[in-house]
C-alpha cells in the first residue's frame, strides 16, 4: 500500500513493516528456514565475475544434486574443465562451499550431518 506523501501528524497509515516483528517464543516455519538457506547459497554462488559465477553454480549443483549435471561422473575436475579453470581452483571453491554450508546441508553421499551439529 502506498501511503500519502504529506500525512498530518497522527494520521492512520497501515505500515506492514510494523507486523514483521514476531514474538520471541514464535518459531520459524521450515519453509522460512529453507528459504533463508537457499538465499545464502544463491548469494555464495553469485560472487565474483560471470565466469566464476557459472563455475560456482556448477559446484553447488555438484554438491547438492550431481545427477543434474550433464556428465556420467561429475566432479570438481569436470567442472574445472567445463569452465576453463584449474582443478585446484575448482577444488578450493568446492571446499569453501562445503566449509560454509556443510554443517547445515546434507550433501549427497554424506552419511550423517557433521558431528559439530551433533555435539550442539
């Protein structure tokens, strides 16, 4: 809703931002948590220049659902070849992704979530 530009003091204005503060005992829905996680992953994947963003997107896909990549045996080396970068660089980016999100995401082939979450 667009409010009036010059409202008199004390005028009624329905501000939706006032309703964003939720009580402390209210829990977030799983959809909200998942949406926040996907936003963080997307932000990680869109860092850098265009060439690096494409590589980062493929590395996210490799980590989360490698069957979506167009090859029989996807790996960081395959992503590196596809994007014309060194295997070490692709491997470093994949490790960075795993370090940043590994405690919150169950990667394919990973038996259990990180032990850090089990201790907490």
